[in-house]
C-alpha cells in the first residue's frame, strides 16, 4: 500500500466485531479499570472471566485485575499467566447454569476458543468457582480442580463471527468478491485479518510481509435481507465512514480495517495507514439496520 505524509482530521466511530447481543470479549490494558459489566465466576466479585491467546489456542482464564490473567491449559494440564488477555462482558441475558452430563449442556453456551486439536472450547466453572473448559466433542470438562458440580455460562447470542472448518461456510458469510469471504485468523495474541476462499476453503493473509495459510478461521456473517454490511468508498479516506468494520489488531493493539481495491482484492490497514492511502480503496462498514 503506497503512503504519503498527510495531516487529515478524521472522525471515526468503531464498530467492534466482538460485539453480539449476548456478550463480547474486550481487550484490557494494564493499569486500567475492568469494565463494569464484566462476568464474574462468583457473585460479581473476582475472579472474573477472561481468555488468553497462546500459540494457536484461545483458552479460558481467571482475571483478578488488569495486570494479568491466569489460565489452566486443558491439553497440558498446566497453569500459567499472561499480561495480554481479554475479559468477557455481557448484558443481563447471561447466566451460569448447572449441567449434569454432556447431553444436558445448556443451549447458547459461550464459546471461548479452541484446543490444540482445533476442538472448540466452551466456558465452564467448578463448584469452587474455578474456570473450566467444556470440550463438547470429546465430552470432557477440564479444570485445575476436580468438581462434582459443573456449570456452563449460557447467553442469548447473535454471533457475527463463526469458525469455519471441514469445507463448510455459512450461507450468510460476507463476500469480498465472487471468490472470497471476509475472515480472520487466530494470531499469537490477537486476531489477524484474512480472506476465505470459496474454491479451496482455505484461509489466507499477508501479515508483516509473511504469507499465512490455514485450514480453519472465523468468517464474518450477516443478515443479507437486512443489508447489514456494505463496501463504501470514503473518497481516499479524507473521512472514514461510521461503523467501519474492525477485522483484527496489530501487535500494538491498533485496529485493522477490512478493505478492497478496485479489482476487489482483499486488503487491511490500521487507522494511521488509512490516513496516508493514495489509492481509492473501499472500506467495509456495518450499516444501521
């Protein structure tokens, strides 16, 4: 992407794509206050619900303050901490619900991430309010401490990012062009903007000048009948449209937006890069519906 030095006053209202009707995951900066609507493992007091990115995994974690989060790896059965993490915030339509066996796991259980074998991990807790991993496929509940009673966090959810695997793509996935969908990959500590091929079903991106391909990623979905998303030309980014779609983040926690050029080839850029774009890219926005 060509750049030029430019001083432009920009007004931006960001539509964070972790948002859903039921819950969302928020990044936390050290030294700041935790969100007021953070989900607790107990009665509204610490520990709180969080998650950690490690290698290609995303696993549940316990959060006590904004300095660090502690997780129990369900694969290695080891405990560790990280300074970079996310916390779970939600509206009133989330609640902890007991489940006795895996056929009885409540509907709309909150998905946290995935394990080494790409198996989805859902959010659970023990009777002593320790974080746990619900592994639906292998029918396991893994936590630091054994528990006779286990709960799952259930939320009324309207997902907008759906993991795609095994040559399956949601019918309402958002298109970049006739051959690609808007997607994002799991990075070491954050999501990376990517595209999903309609032909090979693989996910690809160019991140830090490195070509990355993966068999699994998350694809953006929307209600086509409501025209939820559209590509808009902001006039060489002298003004970025409201509700610009955030697809990922950089290692420095800068938002990355979804773009496409006049050939409808996928691209992404940060806020600072958009200021200096010479070419007239289109930017993906979420429309008010």
